[in-house]
C-alpha cells in the first residue's frame, strides 16, 4: 500500500509541475516598450472587461488595433471600471506597439470622451 501512495504522490507532483506553464502569466516581450505610439480620435469598437486581461479594440482610418491592458483588478486600482468605455466612444490612446508591426499593442494611457486621462500619458 505504501508503494501505491508514494506512486500517487509522485504522479500528482509530476502532473502539477507539467501544468504550471499552462497557468503561468505570459510575458510582455511581444510589446516594444522602447516606443510609444499615440493614436488620436480613435473609435472604440469593443471594450472587453475580463480575466486575465482587459482589452480595448479601437479603429482608426479603417485599421483595427487590439490593445491589451492589465487585469480588471489592476485597472480598477487606477480608475477604470467595467463601463468606462463603450462601443462608439471616441478616445485618444498611447500604447507600446507590437514588435511584429501588426496593429495592436499594450495600452499605456487613454484620454476619455470627457477629457479624463487614465494611465500615464
């Protein structure tokens, strides 16, 4: 019986260790944090509030940019709420662009329709 329980423990630890990479947080290496891109007067297409990250999709001159944000709890701590933006809002954003050159990036700051700035401009 001791042999079975030791085997079960070893198997459990092995499964837990192999699952760790799947639940680990991804890196922000895909974003060029040495560059800041500003987009003025973009239209919000979608504002997705959820884990693990909040996303804002904006459109400028028929180009859509998917902007990754922090977690909902981190966004809350700097003034964002689940209803801060809605589709159709016009905002200004600054972002760290994707290294790939594709339209998107990590949101740095946003100037809301009421003029309030959330994040570091």
